[in-house]
């Protein structure tokens, strides 16, 4: 009976210390990164050699790395600053990214995004199969990748490359197009990232 009381007394004496350590450890090791980015994107539209110069912007929420890979949820959009003379493309996408934690400054990644896009055709766009195209809206699938390089705890430089598969409703024989995009930008981290 006395041994049981002694064990309970030791347990109750140690319990606050154990609970404090249990609560402090996950908070200290949690690595959540909320960030936003903006940049300039060169776009090869996939239609008759047309090109756009676009503004890119987005936001990311990165979670605790698993075996050196950080899962990230990403949202981004593109809006043409110069839509070229044939077609301008704008889009909004969201999806998942895998960021590889090679060291504290260099973060290469691969992503897969899905969203919607709109193509606006200029007055110079020729009729296709007897139809004059004004604009089309369709689903987009976008695999890609890039690298973020940390300059300071809050600022990074972004180099990003994406392919976009515009499915259906395009003035091509298949109705589909692939475009290519390259972005140079700046990332701002809001301060939750453990470094």
C-alpha cells in the first residue's frame, strides 16, 4: 500500500514536467512555412509561335518535412502584361509541391497543379476550320519544378519552369495545346519557417 502511494506521489510530481516537455517539443520542431511570391513569366503559348510576357503571383503553405521532403500546398496565377499579337493566356491553379531540403538555403522542388485558364485571341488570329475564335476557357494540368534560394530568413529568389496542358476547346486539330513557362521571382516568408 505504501509503495503504491509512493509511486502515485512520484508520478504526480513528475507529471507537470512531462506534460510541459510534451507540449514544448512539437512546437519547437514544427516547421510550417507560409510564403507569397511574385515574378515575371515568359510564356510560349503553344499556338502558332505566339508568346506572352506575364505577371505571376502565388502563395504556399509548407508543412513539416518527411525524410527531407517538405509537402507544400500551392496556389498561383498568371496574368499577361503583354499578350502578344495572336493570343494571351491567363490562368489560376492550385496543387501540391514536393520541396527537397538539401541545405538551409537551396530548395529545389517539383509540383503538379490543376486549374482553369482563358485564352483571348487577338484580331490577328486567323479563322480555324471555318470558325473565328474570340476566347476559350478550359481545364489546365501543369507539371513543373524549380528552385528557391534563400537570401535572408524572409526573402528568397525563385526560378521556376512549368508546362501547361490546356485540354480541349483550342484552335488546334486535337483541341489541346501544351505551353511552356519560365518565371523569375521573389518569395517572401512570413516567419514561421524554422531554419
